[in-house]
């Protein structure tokens, strides 16, 4: 495999690279490839057993070992921490899958055994590319589900590989979905907050609430493996309310104990969208706490909003009447219509990260700059989402964008970490 493919950093443009390849293969109707999800299975215990904190170095070594198994037209990216995606030549038959899985397994396990005195194991899941209607994110979701199923199916083994056919997927979704009520009761759904940095002051006084499912046995379960399903079956309402309750209790504590007023945005799922009962549920939770309603902002997804504009107006009116406010989420993600901006009251426009692809592109900069101006003209605050580089941060400051929510400043973090960083420790900003 050439050095060009051996890119290793957390830059999400890597994800774009593998996605582009995936799209090309699907378009060319090329069967015989698979998308693979790999986790370094015993990574945490492995790295803890070494004296120094060499976590990042070990991940780099594992990555290099995986690269040795790839040819020039195969790809690998690190998705986050010790998770990787690979696009490899591999037919949808068990012989081929096992052959490649063995190759990866031995390249990593043996090397670590010889050089570090103990083996590092892999957990793998495959999604063969033989369905033209399956897009990249869905294929990745399938590969992740397969990987997790392998952990579930062979928890005691050291080498896991699992392959589920496209047709089998539904069953596994259901399994995961069935675990949701118990997970909720056990407190396995955690409130994470991603800070929004105020570009004028450099301070953080608001954040977005994001859920994370942390299973005690299986670790963090990817959002994509359960969110769409619990949205569909409506269970997301319970989970969102639970998260809302938690966030309100923190906001009250920060105000009472530290005199700090923070505002938090919440995603409104489409499960709420066909009734105003959403407000009854949210306000009855909200009223338990002594905080001001202007601390709560509701994020409306552009995709759901546009599909159902007739439901939107009374809903938004109710939200504002109570004293909450609204943001339009993911603006520019593919469903954009300016109609929504003129017909609905909104306090904030969140520009989707898909619009921040190439800062050197004049047209892109011009588009962003004009979106910011239009939003300001309409009395909306502007949040740029998914900002990962300094160049973008500087540019957005320059054109007067109000907030940045992106990995360049902060990733989503557990609420307790947020509290330590911004409430109990007064040093902040960048
Ligand atoms: P969203 O509301 O647009 O949330 C922002 C997403 O962008 C988050 O993904 C966040 O982690 C990600 N992000 C922020 N900055 C960066 C960056 O610099 N680079 C990259 N690559 N990503 C960045 P996350 O947490 O995976 O959530 C995905 C979506 O799932 C959210 O999109 C939201 O629509 C939905 N969601 C998340 N948590 C909840 C929840 O508790 N309830 C509901 N109803 N939906 C949720
Ligand atoms: Mg959002
Ligand atoms: Mg968004």
C-alpha cells in the first residue's frame, strides 16, 4: 500500500476520502468490495498495562500494521480513538471474509505479542458492497452493527468476525432497540454537552445537549445504530425528556451554586413533530426547576421542518410563547429552502458542517459570508457547526459569525467534565 494512503490523524476529511471511494465503487457497480469496521478490542486494558501512557503511539502502530495488509486500491481511516474503517477487496462469501479477517488479525496480534509481550486483538464487522441502494453511512452502520454483534455473540473469544447479510439487518436493529428501555432505567444514556464558543468574547456560555449510550459491557454504542430506530418507534421521546430533565437540573445548580447562567440547546426529534403535546411534556419537566426559559433553545432539524411545514408554525409559536427559543439545525445539509427563513420565527441558524469543505474555495467562502449576513439581517445568531481547523475559525471570526461549535475548540464531553471546565474552573477560551 503506498504512503499516500497512510494518513493518520483525526481529521474527518479522511472520512470524506473513504466515502468518496465508496461512492465511486457503488456508481461503477463494482462488486467484490467490503466496508469493514475494526475496533482494537482489548486496547484499554492493553494500554493500561504498559507503564507509560503510550495510547496514541499504540494506535499508530496498530494502524501501520493494518496498512501492511492493504493494496494500493484499498483504504483505511481512523474514525475515532481505536476505531477504524477500511474499504477492501473482499467478496461477500465467508471464505473471503475469513481470509482477510485472519490476515488483519495476525498482522496486529503477532506483532504486538512479539514487541510488547502481549497480544492486541481485533473485533471486526463487514458490510459487503453489493447493494447499490445502500449509501456509505448506512454501510458503515451495518459494518458497526456486525462488529458489535460479534462482540455480543462471541464475548469470550479473542478473535471476532461477524458478517450479517443485508436482509438480516433488521433483526439486529431490533435486538439493540429492545435494550433501550433497560439502558434508560440503568442510567446508561449519558448527557454530553458540546460547548459553543462565542467568537466575540472567546467565552463559552452555551452548549448543545447530545446523547451518548454507554453500555457497561459493550462500551459506547454508535448513535447511528439506535437513534433512527428509537426515532421511528417513538422511544426517543422518553430519552429526550430524560436528558432534558438532567440538563435542567445542572442549569439550576450552576445558577444557584455558582451564579452562572448557561443556555442549552436540545434537538427536537421528528417523533415530537406531529403534536403540541411535546410542549406539555417539556414544560412540566422544566417547571420543576428554578431557571429562566430563555436558557432553553430547541433545535429544529432542517429535514423534518421542510417535510412538515404546516405543523411547524403552531409548534414554534408555542415554543416562543413559553419563553423558549428556536434554532434551525443543519442548515445547508441538502434540504435547504429559504422559505423556512421567511415564514418561521427563528433565533439561531446553525450552518451544517457539510458547507465547510474547503476554505480555499472562493465560492464557498462567499456563500458562507452571505449566509451569515442574511441571518444577521433577519435577527438570527449564527452558529458554524463542525469546525475543525484554525483557518476556518479565523475566517468565521473575520466575517462576524457569532458562535463556533466544532472539534477545533471542543468535542462533545460528559456533563461533569463540562462542569469542571466551565463552571468550577473559571479559566476558559482559546
Ligand atoms: P446535530 O444536532 O447536528 O449535532 C451536531 C453533531 O455534529 C454531533 O454529532 C457532534 O458530535 C458533531 N460535531 C460537532 N463538531 C464537529 C466537528 O468539528 N467535526 C465533526 N466531524 N463532527 C462534529 P453526534 O453527537 O454524533 O449527533 C448526531 C446527530 O444526532 C445530531 O446532529 C442530532 O441530530 C442527533 N442527536 C444527538 N443527540 C441527540 C439527542 O439527545 N436527541 C435527539 N433527538 N437527537 C440527537
Ligand atoms: Mg443539533
Ligand atoms: Mg447540526
